[in-house]
C-alpha cells in the first residue's frame, strides 16, 4: 500500500468521524436542554463507558503484535494510573470528581448500575474487541479516539462539545470538568494511534478494509449509545 493510499485511508476515517456529529442520533443527544438530573445520568453512564474502554483496550492489546501492544500500553497508562508528572488522578477517578459540581457523590457512581441501553452498547463494543481479528478490533477502539480529537474534528470532539454545553447551561467552568478537560488534550495525541499502526500493518487492501470495517461497526454502536443517552437524560 502506498503512502498516498494510507493518506486516503486516514482522510476517510476522519470524514467518517466528522459525519457522526451530523447524525440524527448525535443531534437528539446534544440539542435538547440538559437538566441537572440528566447530566447526573450522563456522568454515571460515562463512568461505565470509561470502564468499558479499559476492558476493550485490554482485549485489543492481548491480541495485537508486540509493537502494537507497546503503543496500546503507552495509551492506557495515564487512563489507568494517572499522570505522575502532574499528579493527576486516573481517568475513572476524574469522572467521579467531575460528578461533584452536578450533585453526585462517589457512592452514586458505586451504587448506580448502567442503564439498559448503555449496557447493551458496552457488550457490543466488547464483542468487537474480543471476537474480531486484531486489526479490526484495534480500529473499533481507536476510531473513538479519532472522534474525540479536537485536532481532527471540525468543531471539536465529544469532550469539547459536552464540556462547552455544561459550561453554557450550568455555568460550570472547564476547570471543574477534569475528565473532559483531560481528554480534550490527551485525545489529540491518542487520535493518531490508529494511523501509526496502519502505516506499519495495513500494507494490503484487505488490511485497509479490516480497519474500515472495525471503525464503521464501532461508530454504529456509538450512534446507538448517543440515542439512548438522549432518552435517559430526558427521563
């Protein structure tokens, strides 16, 4: 596969992710006013989403070649352990911290189960991570990093858009949204992981199609996730 073909692959992946923000599912989720109770539900679902990401990346790492295992581990260290340079907590702890300004306690996160629709999506993403060939599985997880990259998304990634809406509607500054703020920065770098792998391991049309297949299926699950978030946040 030539360099130009890989550039076309990257452009296609970025265009796919940008298109997600024009989908009916995302519009239903982002356009309605958010109540405090709705944001509380959102925070709890995103806590379980973050746990699901750790599970999925673990399975992806297990099935990948050694050089890709190293990339995934470098990606996951801050998520799991925090940032020793800044003293920032692991990202699950950051989500719990973020719940405080909207009235959630650590016990709320520990005691509230995921919503039924969220749970179905988490299992669907796990299915891709566990049962697809490793390159497809990697693409299914890595495409979500591209979708959250402020560098690659025309109007910002999910974290950017969600934090801006919370600030606009509740007056909570970005400094009190540590998880979203961290991912706005981290996923600029994480958004390049898939193409780092593709430039080494996607040298055939078949490998390119595997990446696109895993990405498309993961984005389809993502639309279902946004759709059910819109429902539970409006309850």
